[in-house]
């Protein structure tokens, strides 16, 4: 079932949580709402669920498969909602937690006890917690609890699955495992799903499409590859992974900044006017380190710290002006250079992006 | 060994000080709390068990017990319902005037019980605001049982709400939201999710409320007007004592004291239960991971 929201705004007193947001999620898609805290992503999710009411506006609408559900209560929208802190019913067993949505149905729609039992058993198998139905939430680990919360949401056979930072409270290892499991589950069930997260890695890894949000607005919508490789704004590139920011300007189609020029530049959607002050964005792996100048423009910098533990060697450098540069070198290149802390090297960029800064008077 | 000896010296007071402090507090409690309680029972049974039951087996005593039970039987359920509604509203919703409501709930704690009684005399007494109208319909409130019930309701008003508000605030409303999203109605959510979560705190509040309802003296004394038909147990104790009937006074007092002891035991048990539940809640509530800030390097 597709979801479309149109012109949704939400204010809490004088605080604007959502500012005229429109978005379409296709049938069977898994979309991640990604953004820092306060960007409005959770508010948008809660409005789609019906847990929050958007500001009254004649153009605003929420469609589930073409039907306007804006006036429907949360219980009538048939959404499965998974909370960050699980929100399991503490006084009920795992089995009864999952069965809850079936047991509260009006009598004529309520399945028989046998049907409920079969359904819950099937869901327990799906979340790989067979045999733990009699346990209570307090007897489960965080990862297990979140899987129970997911099964509880799936029990009502929701048309839409909404997950609010489902792995936010878990440690890194469990998170990674659950993330992969959720993706496999989605490929199996094909329930239209929206996942809220502030973890860019999670969003890029799990989602079919990523919606990057900032300050109550949507910055960019695209596939993980699109938003990562073709960020539409400074915010998006800044938020999706580490980035070095240089100040400079454009001269004859080249970015010029304290001796560093990049010819192969990928501009953002705004065409950069010449000779205006700009920010130049370079990802750590797009920088190169040389021992001596070889004709191409480069910035001299001091090697401050080296961390070779990982797929890349992470090199932190300091320029003469006192700025920090972060470079990710392939391990082979790092070993070939034989870098030592304290030595001065030259940093050049293989690739950079330019966005016109906001016009400020 | 040396290390333990040293650390012990660093963290605890000398033995003599501990003995003095513990001795003082135990002595204080013995003289002021335990001894009087023991005296109540000793005096009640001084003339033998037979006399004890003879004093009990007396129409005036039974009337007092009946009035007390009636007052508690009406005010406790009333304040239970009110307390749940008020704390639900305060803990789960944001609205204008919330702090005023909280202050108003505390009002009976703040004013002297005598004043609470006087308020009702001023309202419903013969010279009071509604006095004439009530007299015209021959309705007796002041110096009658309805007045006692009203005064008891007023005095015991805050107990349940005061107990539930912090508990419900601590628990938040995520479970209720989950229940609603699963299709439960408001009433189903209350019975199946909210009530089980607050049951121990609620019972605790009810027990405190009941103890106060049965033991209240000041407010009830003002509205009861010292008439034999409108005595509660505490009032009757005073009447007996002033009438030089010490054995009977102590017999009635022993009933109240027993009620106090039972309340105390129940309170201790429930406090332990509530603590246990809060601890379970904490285990379920893992603090959220801090937002990941993308690192930025600037030149």
C-alpha cells in the first residue's frame, strides 16, 4: 500500500516540527527518514501513524493507497507501530503481548483462541523466539524485546509498518544483526515500511530510498547511492558521513582555496557563480597525501594522528592555519607512504563538491 | 586485611558514635511510638478479656463503628475514582491550569482538619450558605452522618491522586499509545494496560486513604456536633475518655491501633511491590543512544 503525505505542517507552540512536507512512499517500499534530532522525522512518522495530529490546513492530506486517512484515528489506520523503547506491556507475557492486537478486536472480528494461538506461534517463529512465549519482557534482552515489539505490530496484519528508531537503544553489534534481519524480513513480507533513524549507516544499508530531513523540511529524497554520491545540499553531504570543508571560490571553472584546486568537481544542484566565496566539500577518502609537490595544487599539513585500525588508515592532519583535515587512505597506500606523526605532507583532492552558501545580508 | 581495616575506618564512624546514635533513635521511637501503642493494648485488656468484649458489645460502640465504616466506605471508593481520573489527566495530558489542579489536590493536606470541618458548617449549617434551603426540605447534613461523610471525603481527597501522579508520570504513555495503535479502544487500553501498571500504587493509595478516613478526628469532630448518633470511632474514644470510662476508651482505641498496624504492614508490603515494579520498568527502559554527530573538518 502506498503512502502519500501532502503539505503537512506541525507546530508545537512556537516550535515548528514540520514545515509543509510532502512525500510519497511506494507500495512495498522500505523508506528511511534520516536526520538529526529535532529534524521532524519522528513527528512525520507519528503523523502518518495517527499518533499526532498535523496542523489544520486545507491543502494537507494523508493518503493510504489513495484514501485520505487524515481524519482516522490511530486504531483505524491499520498501522503497525514499533517504538524506540519497545513499549511492551510489562505485565503481559511475550505471547500475550503479541496476541494483544487480536484480543482487543470487537467480538465479531476476533479470531478464536486456537487461531490466536496459531498466529502468535507463527510470529514467534518469524522473530526466532520460539519457546519464549511464556517469558515476560523484563526477562528478555533489548534485541529480543524489539523483535517482540515487531511481532506484536505484525500480528494485526498492518498495511503499513512504521518503525521509530527501532534499534536506537541497542548496542552496535545487536543493531547490525537486527538491521540485516529487518531487511530480510521486509523482502519476505513486502509490507510498506517507514523507518526513522539518525544513523546514516543504518539508513543507507537498509532502505530502498532515503529521505534526508533537516530543520522541519525534507532536504533530499533518493536511493542510498544517490544521496551519498550526489548530495543535493551541504547539509546532506555533511550528515551522510565525514566530510572536510574548505573555504574557497571558483575561478575559471576551478575551485581555488589556499593553493588547492580541483578540476574534477561535482557541483551541487545550484550552479555556483564565479568568484564568489564558497565551501568546498571533500570526503576523507577523496583526499590524497603526497610526500612532495608534484605540480598539482596541494595544501601542506602536519600529520597529527594516525589510526590504521580499520579498512582505511584514518589520518588526522593540521594545516598551518590550525585547521583540521581528515584523510582516509587505503591501507596499502598508507604502508607505501610509511607516514609518521609529526611530519609535514601535502594534501590534494581527487574530487570535491561545491554548494552555494546561503545568501546572507 | 590491612586494606579492609583502613577502608572501613575511612567510610564509617567510630563504634561508640554508632552505638550512641542507634541507641538514641531506638530509645526515642520506643518511648514515643512503641510504648504508647503497648499501653493502649495493655489498658484495653487490663480488666481482662471479658471486660474488653463487654465494652465492645454496646450499642453506642457498634453505632460508632458503623458510622466509621460508612464514612470510609463512601469516601474511599469516591476518592479512588477521583484520584485515578485526576492523576490520569495530570500525568498523560498537557493542559492549561494543570499546576493549579495539582495545588488544589494538595489543599486538604495544607489546611488544618478543623478548618475543613468548619468550611462545611459554613456551607451547610443552619446559618450557612445553603442552610435555609436544606432546612426547608428537611435535609440534615451538619451534625449528621452526611456531614461526617463529606468531611471525610474532603480530608482524604489527596491520598490516591498523590500516590498515582508520580507513578504515572514515570511510566509515561508509550504503552497506551502502543495499545491504541494495535486497535484497542480507550476503555480497553485503560483496563488492559493502564490499570495493571498502576495497581500496586493504587492499592497503596487506597490503604492510606482508608486509614485516614477511619482515623480522622478534627474535621469530623466539627461537623458531628457531639451527638451520640453521629460518633465515629475516634470521636467515641474521646467521649468515653472524657466520661471517665478509661477501659472502654482504650478498647475502642485498640481497634484503631490495630487498624493502624495492619495499614502499616500493608503499606510496607506495597511499597516494596511498587519499588520492584519501578525497578522492572527501569530494566525495560534503556536510555536512548546519543545522536550520532557527523564529524566535520574545516580549514
